[in-house]
C-alpha cells in the first residue's frame, strides 16, 4: 500500500513539474524604460540581424545539457538599439536591464555587467538551437548568459519585455 501511495505522489509531483515548465512562447518583445525610443522586435526582425555562430554550448543548471548549432545576437546589441538615456555618464552605474518572460519570470543584468565587462560579450538572445531556427523553437524568445557558472539561473524563455531602469 505504501508503494502505491508513493507512486501516486510521484506521478502527481511529476505532472506539477511538467505543468510548471510550460512557458508560453513569444514572437515579439518590447524594449522600454530609460530609452530614447521604445522598440518592438518581432521574430522576423531578429532573424534579419547579424547572428553569431556559437557552435555547441554546454548549459549548466540542475542538470548539464549540450545544445548544438547555437546562434544568437548579443543582448547588448539589442539594448543599445533603443538608445539608452542617462543624465550624465555616472548615471549608467545605477542602471539595470530587467528581462521579463511570459510567465512572469525575471532576469536582471547591471549596465556595467553588459557594457563594461566581459560578461556582456556572452549574454545572447538565442536565434537557433539544435538545427532549429528561432521561429521553430518551443522556447522562443530565450536569453542566456553563457559565462554564468550555472546558466540556468538566468536562462529566460518567452521574453516579452526588456526594461532599462535606474536603481532607486
């Protein structure tokens, strides 16, 4: 009897995990906040941009996965396109970039992290994985920091909004 109860609990918890992982896919996102021009990007706009070929990438999270044929666009290229505004150069030190997913999940980068350190050269909006282009991906639109020790912590799927904010 105790094995039957354990099996039912295990089955129920695995269903909850599966439901939890279903993140609505997105086909567009908006960049707003402290920018000169609010920008809206759609999948077709991203596919027309210069994409970096990242090859095979090992993703560390609660498990380790290798994804193949990865391509992406640097996040700082996308953010920079909206022309971030600051009253004076030192004001950039107080800015953060908040990414929001379709399920409400948020990921945060500081301005200096993206634009003034090597980390910014490894944060990508993914445009291809395992031979699939962005419009074919179930996890579109995704952003990942490849230089994080555990990339899964900031791996955001279903991007809907990028907001440039001053930290108060």
